[in-house]
């Protein structure tokens, strides 16, 4: 894996105990900064390209700067937990992938499956934990990239001081163009980190600012044969279409050894504002004349407060425990203005949203409080057995006020409490008598968790009761093998996941409504292998087989007078398999390169399973030369310029987004250590 998942790499996200990956009863992947540099990675898609079970598509309704993740068949945005330096990014509502960049990143950890109990939010599909270099570490470096369609990226990570007061700063700016001349994004970002000794402990403070101007692309209606009905560059948005986001975050932490335990605390405050102008065709009116699209403008404000405190201590020989509490407070305000308009199908300029008559105004105010106490215990009855258990008590308070000119007003309150937990066992069944890195471990992991229903960020009024939390039960059995004196590792696992209380779209009392109760099942197999041929040659192989199906699940299809039962149908846009091959070649000096090839399997574009599309192959390529502290490389992403249909739109009815087009990038990196 080119150190991207070496099973003996120390990781800290799945446990608080700093265990080697090989001994953790979870499916965990670690991607180092060296791996990111060797493959010329600039974004989350590239970072996760060699991770088994993961697909990363375009951002879809969230814009070009964002990303749509798929992991072990699950694709809902709120099924993922994005953690940046130990803090949930997106807070109480939904992950904020659009403002994520990889400058100054030390490593990325991926936990497939439910999130650890000590986070204030839960995740069904997996946790992506992005860990930056601590203050005063990581060295000083700069990079400059230029690419096709006017794209560029420039970034600097600089260590300001490394003495008693450790400081570092990261500054970067990105522009990305796409084949649609009206789409693309510009983003500027800055971060400051400082740490120093305070008393007997260590204090730290982080500041992070991001400004993003995203001009979103559009999805396309699809024919019954699975063929896109509009060109890749066709843009349905009003002429002033945009998703503009500003995000500011400040966090402070303190770690203190107490003799009997290690005490750690962190608090963060995040403020995010997003201004959106979007529009979508009515797919049934694509061949007609007159008004054929609906659009909206939206102002969205989110404030999040996260606080966590915990103790980690050894209770007895072989027994360690982490226990603590955290709270996540979220406040959301949304104001929408809706309108209808005409999208010229000849590709000419659509109207500006400011010139269009209002059809409805809607508002939403939502407050969430997620409080929990937790304990995670690791018991090692022998050097070959690790038992890891976690238990959390959760309490959720939510208050929602919704209004629409047409729909009227509504006030809802929900308070719910419940326990969640996980239990895992890891057994080292074999190890080489020579005492090297070769061994075989078997593990079993059971999970039982829940998550609050996702708040709809769309333009419609949120009239109706707050839905019941979605619930998950999971079981995973796997094996982890190290061989060839640590040069080969293999991870195999089988998983079964049942999810209940998914939102369902139905007709209630003659009106469209969303109710809980939908059931889904995910099962499959995963293989992840990596071989170090020489000091500079590494190969990787990944394979995942997915079977994602609906259980008892109702949905209101376009044009249907009643809800349709989807039981037994495959979940739309989940591929039946994902196959990946990768190679990284080169040493610390001289020529180097990498190749990543992925096959995304057959999938259905619709929940009725009437529109099936074949699988496709994509490839990324990089070649470069490294001398002293300087590296220059040329990368081509999506070598074959495939534009396959991969991400469904939740706002554009019966429409799907394509993969991003070919991108060529020339990058210069320079270290100043």
C-alpha cells in the first residue's frame, strides 16, 4: 500500500490507546503524508483511491469542491463522520467535505463501520479522520500546481517556531476549472497552530479560516437505457448560480498527566455561512417549451460548539480504560426563496435569479444538543488477545421551527435517550518464531448505534414531526496477515449491516410526507493487499463485493399516485463490486511514479432497478523527478476521460451527476528543512 495501510502503523482514532493497526478489532486504514506525496494527491478523491471499499465521486448537490463518499455500499452523506484533528467537522448536522483540503496533513485514518463511542456524533458507514501536523512540526514546505482549464493550487506550510512555544501556519489557495465553463471553484484557506507547556501539561490552540466560491455543475436526466440526455457541460443553474461558503473555527485543548491517568480536554467553536443559488430541470419537461425548471436562493447559517473531556488510565495489568463526556451543540438557520424559470435547451444563458418572481418563501430554525457519557475499555488477557469494548449513553434534544408562505408554520420538539455500544475481539493466531513482523490476526466486531435524521438543506418547508433516529446493527469478521518479513500485508473481512428507520417519501392524507421506518441491508466481502517489492517499488490490490438491498421501504416515485414498495431491490447507484490496482515506484531521489486503476461495477440508476448501467474503468497516472529537497511531477487524473453516471441528485428529480473529466496537473514541491 506504499505505507498507506501498513498494519503495524500506530493509529489513534479507533482507540485512545495508540494501538498498532494489526491489534485493533476494526477495519482500519492509515494513509501517511509520504503516501499522499508519492501519488501526487491534492484532494480526498485521490487520497482514498487505494482504500478498499471506498468510492469517491463528485460533490453532487453540494458543489464541485465537495465529495460524495461511498463505503461498503453506504452513500448517504450523514452516514459518514468527518473528524479533523479530533473535532467533528460539520458538527451536529452534516460533514463539511467542501471546505476540506490536504495541505499540512500528517495522515488520514479511515475506520470502516460505526464511529468510536467517544465522538459526539455517530456514523454508520465510516469515519474519515484527518490529522494535521501538530504545531511546530512537519517542517516547512511550499507547493505550486497548474493544470487544465485554468486550475491551480498554491500552498505553504511553515514552522514559525519549535522551541518552548511551538507555532506553525498553513496558507493555500485553489482554483479548479471543469469542462463546463460556468462551473468550478475557488478556495482560500489559512490555519494557525500553537502549543506550549502550561504547568505540568500541554496546551494548544488552532485557528482555521476558509472562504469558498463554488459554481456548481448540473446533473443530467437519464433515458430508460441509462444514457445521459444532456451534454456534460450543460448547466441548468440560473446565470448567477453559486454555493459560497465562509467557515471559521477556533479550538483549544489541554493534556495533563495526573499520575493515575492522562487527562485530555478540547473545546471548539465553528461558524459557517453558505449562500446558494441553484436550479434544476424538471426531467419530464426536457423536450417541452416554456417554464421547465425550479430554482431557489438560500442563506444558511450554522454554529457548532463541541466540548470533550476524558481520562485514560490503567486499571489493572492488561486493562486500560478511557471514560469521559462530550457535548455537541448545533444551531441552524435557513432562509429560502423559490422561483420557476426557463432553462434554454440550446445552451444559451439562463436568467439571473434576481429577475425571477417568487413562488414561495420558506424558513427553518433548528437547534440540536447531543450529549453523551462514554467508556472504552481495552483488555489484553494475553499478548495475543485484545478485547475492545465501548459503551455510550446518548441524550438528544432538538427543537425545530419551520415556515412556508404556502405551507404555513410548524413547531416541533423531540427528546430522546438511548445506549449505543460496540464490542470487538482480536486474536493473534500465529506469529513468526523469528520475532519479526510476520503474524496473522483474526477479529470479530459487533456494533449497535444510531444517528439523528439528516436535516434537509433543500428549499422546501420542513413541515412535520422530527423523525425517529436511524438505528444500525452490524457484525464484521476479518483477518489481518503480515508476511515476507513485514513486506506483505493482507486484510480480509466479511460484513453484515442492517439499518432501520430510514426516511421514506410517501403520501399522507393526500399530501407528500416523509416518515421514518425504511429498512436497508448491506452485506459483502472485502480484500486489501499490499506488497513491498523493493525499497522503492510497492504494489496494492483492493476488492469489495457489495450487495445493498432495500428491506421494507416505501418511496413516492415521480408521477406516481401512491408509494412503491422497494423490498428486495438493489439500492440505487451502489456498484456490485469495486476493484482497484495500484503501484508506486521510485526512491527518495531520482525518477518516481504511480499508477492507480479502478473498476466500478454494475449498478442501477433507479430504486425500481429498471435502469442498469455497466461498470467502468478509470485510471490515474503520475510521473516525476525528485532531487535534494525539490520534486516536480506531472499527473493525469481520469486518464480515459470517462464521464460515467455515479451520484444521484436529491434536488434534481430523476437526475444523476457524472464523474469529473480528465485533469492534467504539473506540480512543484519544495522543502525548506
